[in-house]
């Protein structure tokens, strides 16, 4: 069991969200998770980020990142 950082409820360690407060959990090792995902899929970081850059300005703002991750 682990503890939800938002409401302190005890939740199964492999939970994706808290059943008590509904907050979604993020991987502690997000960089490793992303590195493995890029390696497994063969997608290049630059190609993925250019798809997320919806206004074509060469950078990704928080809205573009959020929209890209939710697709």
C-alpha cells in the first residue's frame, strides 16, 4: 500500500488514481518511463514534440504539452 499525497488515503501501490479523492498519480521516475517508451516505440523526441507544437513557433507551452499528452 502507498499513501495518496493529496488526501493521505492508503491506496494499492500500483493504482493510477486515488479512489478517495480522484487525483491521478504520476510516475516518480517519469524520465525513465519516457526513455523506455521512446526506445520501445522507435519514436524520436523531436518528431513527437513537433507534433505537439500546434502553433509552429518552435516551442511547446503548457497547453500544447497538456493537449499532446492527452491525445
